[in-house]
């Protein structure tokens, strides 16, 4: 994966998970460098960057 594609993927994940009730801890979401540590409690504590399809996404 190219660097540009990775950055776009990270931006999509941040947009998807920002404000989600399952993303934890909420305090980390304000800082870009802490996003790799944000986990999804609804997906068995997987890191948000590891979740490919969010089962709790509201559409």
C-alpha cells in the first residue's frame, strides 16, 4: 500500500470512528498521534485501524 493510500485509509477510519459510542478512550480521539491506540469495545477490543467493516455503523 502506498503512503498516500495509507493516509486516506486512516482519514476514513478516523471519520468513521469519531464520535462512535464504542470507540475508547474518547480522550485520545482529539490527538492524531494517539489514534493508533483507540480501540473498539464493540469489536472485541480491536484497534480501530484493524477493524475493516464496522458492524455498529449507523447509515
